[in-house]
């Protein structure tokens, strides 16, 4: 590892540490975000394993009785943030949002545990039942034909990806009212979702609040339900890791193995033959997202291997200097600066690289890792980056970018 960058990454994790949990970055994101926090735990585990376990267990203090783990936990008041807990109107054990986020937790919990199995055993004994409850919630309330769907773009973690454009266009955000965004006060608006996007995001939040975030009521006549390659492949990998952890502590594994088989079949319902890739699918109205995204390349992370995807990866990486663009650079909607419509995300490069290695594609895995390492060496620890020139974008001193440097990109 590069010592100066190693020290800088640790300083970012310490600087964003709020006592038991980290925020993604100061100002822009002042709370605990679900998958951000799990990347943070993985980063902490490279130099402070007890602090890593504290991060994980703080996240699970917010788990709902249904098993759902929210995408934001509002541990401390921050009146300037929108939409805050008063807008979500949830009734969980910790003030929170009403939706979830990509379930990377089981995978990173396994990675943390493997570094010191004896010290971690008590943690996984507590966490395996909680993880199983969360995965069971996904299987009960977020699957269509075996693929995982989202009920809000924020649930995928890829807020304004082109994948959702067709389904979101059907929503008329009537009555959403006036509001003041936090993100555009901290970051250039050209790098963020548009107001038209945001109106629909808030309209979906308001609908959930009216329905009391009741899963059964939310499932009736849904305005937005899109099956997502990212969520499907991430849960598929998480199930495999959960099964290994469950076996270690004597927790039943048959149900988990059944979920994995369902998701393996479901992943194939996301293959868009015409586009030649895994693609999002509208589970309400039918039709494809027509989007080759970085989530499409999580197939290997989920343990699903197709030679067509290797060819797509080679083409996409030939267009971008530093890794896998969040949307096809040859696509009509490509925007090199706007959030999930083109920029490079180090965390997605990481998951793609881990998956490639897992499936035996070591040459491609090394290439993704090397470009991510160069990106951080050249341009720092930003939230995301312009895929054409590497220019940093979004928030700075970002937790998950520092974490992946420590745990993956900065390691030989």
C-alpha cells in the first residue's frame, strides 16, 4: 500500500466517525447510510477490527420488526437535511427512512470475520439471524420472477441511473409541494439528479408515508417496481456468504440455499438479448430499461458468468480511462458528470473486480483494480469521478472511497 494514501484514507474514516457509525462525508450526507456503512466497516477492519464490528452492529440497531434494514438511520438531528425523519414518518427502533439499500452486509461481515474468526464468532452468532431476517424480507417483498426489484430509485443506491427513466416517466408528481434540497447546496447541480427526478423521488416517499410503510399496502397497485441487476446480483452473493456464516454457527441453511436457487433463475429474467447484457426490467408495465450500466457487470459478483458480458466489459473499459462507467459511454443518455449516468464509482469497480476474480477472470480483475488504484492515486477520495478524465465529482473526503483503498484498491 502507498503509505501517504493509506494514512489519508484512515484519516477520512476517523474524520467521518460519529461514534459507532460513520457518515459518508461531512455536510452532504450527515447520517448513517446502509451500504456506505458496510464499506466503512470493511475499511476499518484493515486496522481496527473492533471498530469494524461496532459499525456493523450499529447499523443493525435500526432493523425493523419485518426484517428490513433501512437505507438511512437518523441517529442525531440535523435540521438542514432533506428529506429528514419528519418527511419519512417511519416508526422503527431508530428514526429512519422507509426503504432499504443493496444488501452487501453479509459479504463484508464474512470478510471481517475471516480476518479474526475467534474474535468475530460472537458477532456472527448475533448477526446471522438478523441477516437471515433481512434476506427473508427481500425474498418476501422485493422479488419478481426471482429477480429483486426496487420500489424507489434510492433503494438501488443508483439514484438517477437511466435504468429507471421509463418507469419514472409514468409518475406524475402532482401535489409534491415545495422543498429545499440539501445536495445542490453542497455540490454543483450539474453533478446531481435533476429537479424532475427529485420531484418523483419525493412523491414516492410521500406515498410510502401515507401507507404507513406497510409492505402489503405498498405492494398494491405499485407506481414504481423495477427489477434491478444490481440488487439481484448483490443479494445473490450475500446469500452465498450468509449460508457460509450460518453453517459456521449452526444456523439452518436450507432456506438460504433455496433463496440462492430462486435468485439464480431470477437473474436470467434480466437478460436483454437485444442489448446483449443484464438489464433492468419494469415489473409493472413490462419492457426493459435499455441500460447497460455498471450494475450489469455485477453478474460475476453474484457468481453468474456469461462470455457476452466480458466482451461488453472490454468495450466499456476501452471508452473510460479509470474503470467501469456507471452507464455505457456509447449510450444516448451518457453524461460524464451527472451522478449515476456516466461517472465512475470506486465501490462499483470494487464489487466488479471481486466478482471477476471469483469467477476466474484474473486478467480483467487486475485491470479493474489497477485503474481504480490509479484513479485514487491521481484524483483522491471523491464520491465519484468523471470517467473520461478522472476529475473528482460529488462529495469529497468520501468514506467508501477511502475504505476501498484500504481494503482492496491500495493492496497489491
